C-alpha cells in the first residue's frame, strides 16, 4: 500500500530522497534540549525560546545572527516604538544601508 509514496521521489525530482536537510536544521535544538531543561525557571525557558526564535528567524532571512542581534540591541533604545517592525529580521537593514536610503 505504501509503495507509491515510497517511490514518489523517482517520479518527481522536487521530492527529496531523504530528510537530511530538515534533520540538520533541528540538530542544534535537539542537542541542546537536555541543557535547556535547566533554564532555571519557566520564565528562563520562555526567554530562551524567544531568543532561539529570533536567531532562527535571522538565519532564515539570510542574516548573520550575531551581527543582526548586535545591531538591533544597539538601536532598540532609540527606536520609535511604533516602528519596531523595521527591526524584524525580514525588514531589517544595517545602519549603513539606511543612511544611503535617506541620503
């Protein structure tokens, strides 16, 4: 009964033969899972989850997570609260690019 599903990758070149890319993407989370059990408290675990979400969103947007975080943390204090969406990974532009756009 499962043979058509099993051989789908032979008929459709868009279907991957395995799920290695997906497994590689979640590997850091799986490796750290035991360590994150000891985040200290529920609030610590929630903070860690939020940080991981921001980091992974930056990666998905093709950004260097360390550079992205350094830039937004440096800017967030002076940034207008009604324009925080500009600092999201998919909208973010480095300060140098923003200066060129304004000029």
